[in-house]
């Protein structure tokens, strides 16, 4: 169905406004990152002599290389495990008649309401009792538990939108719940899984509070922890801080651009089916 120009104008205006609102902060950070070191950038202005070496200096000052390796290890430990558990739990709560499933789902919803600041102290003492304090394994377990309520909620919403006739037809052909999940439901859930993995990657990569509190060794933290290297006792290097922030954000932007098609597809699919 074709829409008139009058109907399309509000949507285009909203899209352009959203793009400007999203891009302007990045342009402001880029212009500030290219200013001479030691200066205080004011407003959005392109420097006459861009200092591109600021990115190299920021990489060196923040010691980004070990943090980059640490972030990759954390992402590799969190995203696949959380996606697997969330897919199985979402399938059980959305397609199967699990005893006590409603109570479990309500408990997960309660987990969505808990702020991370309220749980960080109990987690600290719990990891200390488990001898996992200052280890990446401990942080990986914490992040999986932190992201699990939303991940299960996301996958449950997808499996609820799938027709139950698929599972019933598979059972008539002799396939159990596990085979139906593996060979039928998972292939159909690729857009939802991809978009959820994208969110898990972004959240893990940008983790700051848990990494700072639960890990004492700076080299074992995430790249977001590198920002503290630009903050001194009496001053802050604003130019290098902006350059370092862009370096930290670059991988997340690249990954989002690569997988945004799956994210949009999952959102549209959920909206249409809902």
C-alpha cells in the first residue's frame, strides 16, 4: 500500500531528528579528540590542525591492548553461555508446560527490577567466599546471572509467538522436545538469538561497575575500565578521554552495524506477531 507524501513527512522528520540526536555526540567527541592535548575543547568545532596521533597516545596511556584481550575473553565466556541458557529457558517457558513456569517467570521479572548497585555488595562477598574474587571466571558468572532475566524474557517472547502446531507436528513425527527445539525452533529463532547476542555483547563490553568492584587487577577488566586512566588526582585530560572513549566505542559500533539487520528483523517480527 502506497502512502502519500503528507503521511511520510512526520516519519521522515522523526527519523532525521533521531539521526541528528545520535550522531551529534559522536561528532562532538571526535572534534574534541582531535584538539591539541592539554586544551579544554568547547562546543563543536573542527580543529584547523587535527591531532590524529591523539588516538595512538590514548591507546598507549590507557593500556588498551590487555584490556582489549580481557574484554574479548569476557565476551566469549558470557555471550554463548547466556544465549544457550536463555534459549532453553525461553523455550521451556514459552512452548512447554513446565511445572511452576509462571512462578519462575515472575521471579525473573523481579530480577529485571533490581538495580546493579543494590546487588554489587552481596556479589562481592559471595565471590570472596567462592575464591572467585579478582578472576575473570567470577565476573563471567556474575554477568551471566545479571543478563539472564532479560535474555530469558526476550527468548520467551519469541517462542510464545511461534505456533504450537510446529511442536505438535514434530511430536507426531516422533521428535521429542529436545529434537524439536534443536532442529525446528532454533533455526526459526536465529533473528531473535542474533539480536539478543548483540545486546549481550554490548552490555558485556561496556560493563564498568562490576569490573571495577569485583576485579582488582586492571588488566583483567573490560575496556570501559580504561577510562579511569585518563582521570588523575587533580586534573582530567579531556582530549585523550574523548579519544579513548571513541576507541572503546568503535568495536561496539562496528558489531552493531554488522548485525543490525538481524536486530531490526527480530524487532519487526515481534511487533507484527504481537
